[in-house]
């Protein structure tokens, strides 16, 4: 069976993300592939943490979830404020295999840095907010270092 964007993405994420939890959700109608990631951190001092919806938690383990979305470039662009990042692809051609590998590798870097930032946020009262940071320029650099130019097709139903 020939790999498609979903199978290639899953394979690369499993390879790159190691112990990080992730999920892939394919929205067939919208031609979007959403990748959700979760960070966990111990809230040793049981600080009250408030999320962006205003929900407060004093749990011993804080769970932080974020997601990125791959979307067909002939469809409406998703709201960038809702996601870590939004990445277009060509629905007819698919996506460059090297770009999928770069995405997985860079996402791993974002999560490692994010895990450190989350622990700093929980242990340093001077840090008021926490969020994962996706740097488009850094992602483009990672893509440049990848020379797999073969196209991976968008999945058929």
C-alpha cells in the first residue's frame, strides 16, 4: 500500500515525538488534518492555574493541549489564532514528503522547549502566561535541511 499524507504524518510523528502524546484527526469534508499534542507537568505546589477560557485548576498534574492544522489551499484558511500553526497543502498533489518529516521534527523541538517553558511557568511566579511557540522562520530552516522531494498524496476516502 502506498503511503498517503495521513500514514506518512503518523509514521514521522511516532518517530519524532517519542514520549509525547499526539492525535491525528482527519476532517474529510473540510480537507483538513489536525494534529493535537499534549504536554503534562507536575503542579507540585498545587498553584491555581487558569486557562484561556477562564477555567481554573489546582490539579497535581497539569495537562496542556494545542494543535496545528494542515489544510487544502483551495479551502478557507483556518483561524490562525485557534491553532499553534496552520499549514497549507495542495489537495491534488498532496505534500512534499520532506516537509512532513520537517514538520514532525520541528514539532518535537517545539514540544521539548514547551515542556521546559511549562515547568518554568509552574515553578516561577514571575512568569504569568504559558503557550507553545511555533516559529515559521525556524520551521522553514528545518524544511531546507530536508531533501526528500517526493510528493505524498492526500488520502482517498
